[in-house]
C-alpha cells in the first residue's frame, strides 16, 4: 500500500504539480508589471520642453555686488570674473543700460504635440506672463512658439511652432480610466528633459476646488512636469499633469492631471477663438451636508444648494430662488455642488435649458436662459452684521422683529423676521446672530412676527427642521430642533 502511494506522489511531481496546492490557486493567472520601454520609445519624441522668458528692468550697479559686504564683494570680483575698477587687465563685463528691459529666464515646463503641424498642449501656468516661449524637441531643435490661447480656470494652454511632420501623441478617453490601472508621465522635472515616471491611478473625479474632475495618481510629478502628458499603457494621453499636493514644494505621493477630454474641449475653443466661452446663470452655491439634506426631505446629500441668486440674473429670471436645491441641469444629474459650474460652463450662452429644483418638499421644472460668463455681472453688496445679545422669547431662543420695507427692498426678499436678540437656544448654538433674517421654516414662508411665533410653537422637538436664514448676500439653511 505504501508503495502505491509513493508511485502516485512521484507521478504528480513529474508533471510539475504540487500535491499541497489546490487546483483553483494553481490556475490563478499571474499579474506582471508592464515593461514601459517600448511605450516610452514611441511617445518620447512627441513630448517637448517649454522654456519661457520675460522682460525685466535691470538696475546698473556702481561696481559692487548688491546685498553683499564690500570685503566679500572684492573677493568675488577678483576670483569670479567681475571687473575691478582701476586694475588693468581685469575681466571686462558689458552691463546693460540702467532701466532698459532685458530678457530673463522665467521658468520651465513640459508639453506634448497633438498635431503634426506643430500644435502643442501645455498648462496655462507654464506660459502665463511669458514674453517669449521656447519649445525644444527631443532632437534638440528649438523653436519660438506662438501662444494661441490659454484658460486659467482649467489651466490649459495651446501653443504653436512653425514645423511640419512632427511626431504626435494619440489621445485616449479619460472617461474610461480605471482606478488602479498603470499610468506613465513624461516631462522635464527641474528642467531635466525626457524624464519618465510611472505609477497607478489613485482616484477619479477628484475635486480640488477648481471645478475640474481631476485624475489623481501616485506618479512622481515635480516642478517642470507641468503640462506634460499622462499616458495609459496603450501610449494614449489620458491627462495633462497639472498639480501636486505638497507641504514642501516637492512630490509627496499625490499628483493630479487634467482629464484629456476636458482639456481637448477647451483647446478646441482656444484654437478657434483664442479664448474660452462659458455659460453662467448667476447663482452662488453652498455645501449640501447630510443634516441639511435630511431636514429638506432629500434623504441623502445630492444636488447643488443655492445660497444666493443674483438679482436680475438668468437664474432669477427663470424662477430659481435662494434655498432651492438644483437636482438636474439640461438633463445632467447634479450630484454635488461642484458639478453645477462645470455643466453650466459647458453650455453655450443663449441656450434655454430645463432646470429641476427641489423646493418645499417637491420638484419643479424651471426654464433658464444661459448667458456668457464674461458678461458684466451685477455687483452683490457685502456687509457684516455686528454681534448683539439678548434673551430669547420663544423655544428657538431668539427675539425677532418685523422686517422693514427698506430692508426687504434692499435684500430683494418678500418677507421674514429680523433676529434682534439671542438666548441659549438651538439657533444661537447653530450660529445665528442678530441682524440675520429668518425667511422660511420648513415649507412655510415667514411673513411676520405673529405668524413666526405661532409656527415655532407647533414645531416637533424630535425632528430636525430646516430654518432658512438670509445673511447679507447669502441664504443659509440650518437644520435645528426646538429642544
């Protein structure tokens, strides 16, 4: 019996299998790290170095070195080639005329060719303020480039060099990018041309306050990488390296790229018009928290909370009010406040769109005509309300007065009550202060003190109720309990 088991074991080992590893584990495919060498060889010729200069005024010195004691300056004049007055055969140095503008280096960055006739994409911050833009190819040819246009909001710029039959990079689809996939960056960190770094996509649609759904990666990106391409393993551009998160000024493991879909949409307008045209509707937005959403009956945080509506603006003309929550715009679902400016900006000025809002527990469809973002906006007056104190006279712990007609007109509101004193109540703890105007509680508009007091008495102390507060140019919603 022992001999039979031994023969069976030898047969298994002769087939290269281990009797101690399950078949399912043995059949698990191996994942290997990709070899980027061929990709880099194909892509590198289309990545360029961008050097910029600017005109500066040069001040003439009197033979000294600014900011240095004279004894030290003498040492540098003797040993580092600075001319020394009165000493024959000392090195000569031509100094510019005082006050005359001179060309000085401003900075370096990266870019990549998207058209064989010399069209190049880069970051706006790479070329902003430059007097002259120099583009250097991998074959060491250098060209003066023309700035066709830049958009600081998306940090995209398009420059053009006078060249033909250049290598170009194919463009990918940034909407198909997957978290965890390998990506590659090529650029000129610290001026070191054609430097390659690799990593993975860490997150998608990362909002950093710039209204752009950035691609977050762990690819090493440093000053000088800006404007260079972020490539997938197929060698396609999926983003433009633009920002890093850093406390030191250098790479700390997090970098951000502009999705190529967004960049090309902007670049097409820059190539055609030299500028970016965006839509606007004239609203100021606030954050939608879990507590606010629940108090408004939305269930979960979604939509863009309208903090203020510009008087006479497109949103006001379409019927949007402060305190509304915009759930969709022109058929696009709005999940968070930062989604709305992006969707509105992509809408052509003059277009009439349907906007769905949440107001008083129900949805409403309103029609708004989008205008040009660069058109003159009505000035919104800002003011600070001085703090005050007092003893609350109701379960919310506040004292209120009827609102004057002058203040109604000044703030463009129909009604409300003005907070004149605060006690130790839920509104005081929530940050309400004298001078604020309560315009709505839950779904009921406030018309005066008597109506307000009667409404407050009937509040359910076990349920959070949204209180709408008007403060200067904003409408705040504060979920509170009466006890």
